């Protein structure tokens, strides 16, 4: 009878240690999940900011301003513009 009681006591202790270990791992994984979700939210916010910045940098007015001020580009005069048309090849 004493052996059975000792065996049952050891089984109860082993089960209790298993439960404690499982709870610890579950809490640790939950903390990791929360951390990754926070990083995901931060990256999503940064992506939104980058998209906004890209749309700002690519506006037609800004490109035209840089082309004229920094690169010295200008629209061609109508007098110096030649329009070429391509005729279909005749057999």
C-alpha cells in the first residue's frame, strides 16, 4: 500500500510539474505573440507613412519644379517642334 501511495504521489508531482511547465511556455509564447503583433503594427504604420511620402514626392508639380529649377529643363517651343507621322507600309 505504501508503494502505491508513493507511486501515486510521484505521478501527481510529475503531473503538477507538467502543468507548471505548460503554463510557463504558454505565457512565454503569448508574450512573444504580443511582441510580434506590436512590431507588425509598427511596420504597418511605417508602410503607410512611406506610401504617403512616395505619393508626395511623385506629384506632377514637384517633378516639374525640380525639372525646371535643378535640371534646367523646359517645355519645347511650338516653332521648334516637329511632328512626324508613320505611314503604313505599302505592299
